C-alpha cells in the first residue's frame, strides 16, 4: 500500500529529487572528470553551487578525489576517506563512494556520493567491505586472466570513418551468436575486435578462448583444437585432455590466422561448426559444445579459396558476419589519438613517466605508411620512450628509426628535385606493397608481377623498410 501511495502522489522525477535531497553530497562528472551536476546538499556542505563548478575538473576543486582513478580503470570504489576544504577554508573529511557510468561498453562519466554522517560506524563497516572488494577484484582478475578476455570496444581508438563503421559492425555482431570472420593486415587489431565483440555479447561472462592456427605445429593443432582421449598416442596424459572447443563451451572461441589452418583439418572444423559437437583425437564418442566462433585472417580468404588453399564450404560457413579492419595508412587521422593512448598504456606497463608527444612528432608520424600497422606504431613509440626516458618525445627520439624508411612528400622537403624523387620512391613503394598484397605475401610471385628479380625485390624491401612484409 505504501508503494502504491508513493507512486500515486509522486512522479518519477519527484522521487528522484527526494532521493537526491536525502544524500549528504551527490556529484556527477563526465568522462573527462569535469563537473556536470552537484546536489543542493553538496552545495550547502562545500559552499559552491553548480554554476560555480560546472565545467571545472573535480580534481581542481577536490585534489583528493578518486574520480580520475575510477574513469581510468572503470572500477567502483566505496568507503573512501576524502579530505576537502569548503569555501571558508575549513577542512572536512568525507566518506565517498564512486561508481563509473557506462554506455554501450564505454565509460561516459562517474557519480559520487559523499557523507559526513556515521563516520565511526561506517569506517568499521568500510574496512570490512573494502577487504571483500579487494578479494572480489583479485578473483575477478584471476578469472579474466584464465578466460583471456581483457579488451573492450573502448580500447579501439579513433574517430575516422573506417573506425566508426567498424565499431558499428562490432555492436551489430555482438547481438547474436553467429560466426564472424575478421579480415585485415597483420598488426591492424583483429584480435582487439574479437575481444570487443565477446565483451559486448551475452556471452561476456563466459570464457574467451583464443588459439593461433599458425603458431602451433600442424601435427599438434588437431589435439589442441579438439582434445584427445586417454591413451590416444604415445606420451598422452592418461586422463586425456580437453580441446579449445570444450574450454570455450558457452563462451567464444577465437581462431586467429585461420588462413594457416592445414587443409586436412578443415573438414573436421567444418563438421564442428555444422554439428556443434567435437570428437577428441583417439575418442569414440562425440561431445556437444556450445561456443561462438570468431575467426581472423590476414589474407583475404576468398582469394585462398580460388587458389585451392582453403575449402569453399568452410569459407561459406565462416563468412556469416564479415568485417574488415582498416590498415593504419587508411586512417592516419587517428594516429595522434592512438599515439597518446599507447604512450599512456606503455607508461603504466613499463613503469615510466614520459609526459607526452610533441605535436610535430604526431604530424610526422602521419607521413609514414605503417606496413606493420598499430603494432609497428607501438614498437616505435616504445623505442622512443626508452631513448627519451623522462622527456617529452620529440622527433630526435624517432629519426633513427625512420632514417631508412620512406616518408611521403611533404612540407619538410627542401627542394623541388627532392619532392620529385620522393614522389617516385613513394609510388615504387606502393607498387611493391600492392604486389605483395596481391600475391598473398609470396615474394617470388610479387617479384614476377613487378617484372624484377627476387634479389632486386629484397633490396627494395630493405630500402623501404618492408623487410617484415610477406613470407
């Protein structure tokens, strides 16, 4: 009856206002950590109104805030003791709880509840709950490590048309359990896309298992995928072993570099996709499995089908949802944002404190075609960070890497003659890349297509910094 009385006499907006007014302090900040909303009781407590602080960074008003940490790692925090000063200069100690706000997998802000009441009782309770939260976070990290899912769509950096289309495709693919094929050049971020699809899907809490079909010898790949029964072969465990399909049951199995899957295993994979059951090596019974398949290839699979290197029926079974990851050279406008993201991540991973990257460097990084894509960019930034150590990254920290690389013609060229030479070199470099791409990385075929010898092709690969291109 009481709940009916409430609903009859108050609208949702009025109930929301009642709730807000009962809280000691209520703050909403955006994804950059700037004030968006503060409650009236927070204003009474601190002495600053919304008009005083709107658009300001929370840490500028309250240096002890945990808002920036929550926005950075996406984790809630409760029972945090925070020291603030009101507009009269008085020091106050508040108990604060912070909760990140998510929309479609991305952090869009943080809301904070602060209280002065019940400090003694709450501190004892907070200590106990903090301990429980630490244990929960520990087990959550352990589980995530085991399951392998560690990236989300927020880790796909960029706002170019190609990346916008890719993120749209990821959201669409995450809605169903259909098989997905991701195609793109080496280092472009295909695994990141697979993680993002899983993280947004209804299977997000289930295992994300990955296997690189090119990294495991063909004679071992079958047992890795499908498992083996007890005594299946010499040296096999007497208990048998579960394969990747069983480990991914109810979750997602990511088959990276599926273009390298041996022809003799392709019919068995096709059968699993069709029947949803696996037969372990040396086994006599089939085992039902329910896992979503996401596959990736760094070579267009339809081209391999035409050359007889990949079964057409398996290709059609995989090619239900298809997406292409654009190479970095086709979205160079994203390079500054990617560079900043990589710098921040590498600072954390390497225990460094490089403060930033100069604007000149970001402009010049866009002059290179990045055959190794984002992976190469990360390698170059890490190399520069080790040279700079604690300094801002400037071009002198990068020029050693680019001495033998070809940058596109630009305003840095000294004379008209140099510009013509650079243009010719750029055209030649693009022709080499296209020949390698058309030949699926086969250097002999690429040399023939270019009308040059294989030895001359090697010299051009070295000249243009393409040694890692092709096979």
